[in-house]
């Protein structure tokens, strides 16, 4: 997440693990800092937290880890790149696919969010199998 935040110049990033990083303030995913920023936003904007979060829509999410022998760029492996494009097309802008390698293990991580739990589970396991046969 940190690498993508720095690359994109984003102001905020977070993960399911509840790590939230404000890269212009600190590169540490500190919970106390997150709470203080939320309180500051509430004070600055006024109103209630429930009003600030009223537009938030939570989609189901699935994460599948795949053991790999090597960490080639996914776009350099035709079958993986094609399967990823197909899934992104199926999501039709109502979800997302995040495909990345673990920074500490020989794992590829397939994370998909979307409206339909069954669909994203099938998509994630399909892409995991493509990665397994290509790089595992």
C-alpha cells in the first residue's frame, strides 16, 4: 500500500488490516494518529460522524494467496494479464481487482471487491489458478 501511495501522490490509504497511512504526515499506519485525524475532520467540518460516512458503501471482499516460484511482473505473463483484464471488465467499474506480490513471502495476493460475494470468490479462485499454473 505504501508504495502505491507514494507513487500516486495520494493523501490517504488503508488496508483491511486497519492500517491507515497519511503519507504527507507520517509513513506509519498508527491507529492513534488515524483517530486524531478523524476527530480533527469532525471538528473542522462540523456535524456527526454518521453524516460524514453516510455515502460509504461497503462491498464484499475476498483475498486469495498463491505460492509462486518467481515474482515476474504480472503484465509480462500473458495468461495472467488476460485473466486480469477479463475480470476487471466483468466488474464493470463496480468493484476492483488488486493483484500484488507479498513483500516478505513468495506469494501472489489476489484481492477482489465487488457487489456479489459468489462472483468475486469465483473470479479470485480462477485468477489464483491461472497464477498457480503460470508461476507456481
